C-alpha cells in the first residue's frame, strides 16, 4: 500500500509541467507586426532594435529589428493534460523535454522604413 501511495504522490508531483509550458503564449506573429502604424507599436509587441539608420537631421529613417516567433498552443496543452492523466503522470518524463525544445525562442527579422517624422511606419519587410 505504501508503495502505491508513493508512486501516486510522485505522479502528482510530475503532473502539469509540460501542460503549462505548452499553454504559455509568447512572441508575435508577422501579421500582428505588419498591423503596426508606429515605432512604439512595434516596441510594445516585443520588437528589439538591431540597427538603425538616420538622415542628416538625425531623424530615424530605417531600422532592422528582431521579433520572437509565437509559441504556445492550447491544443498541445490539452493533449499533454490528457496524456498525463492516461499515464498517471509518466508522460511528463517525455512531454516536458519536448516542450522545452518546442518553446525555444526562435526569432525573425524585419526591416522597417519610416516617414519623415521618424516614427510613422512607411513599410515593414520580412528579412529572410
């Protein structure tokens, strides 16, 4: 009886980590970034400046930025939860490392051109 209780206790301790990792949403899609009209919007969505170009009046004209790709999925979280229940928590041994790899922070780069005010976006181009 003590052995069964200790196994159940261990299973409950392991339960849930991969579920939370799969559900955690981070990053911004290219579509969301291209909806921005100002530089402040890009920065609020998590874009990080890599390099800048200014004109002779020291007004920002062009910028290269990095943005984290979106991660997280409610469908994956549900799948992890169901597998946790079905395997009494043993799924965590495989599921947590898998989510660690899936949720790595991949980034993409964008080139942003600004209007004469240095703040309003003229164009956003995905850099390959």
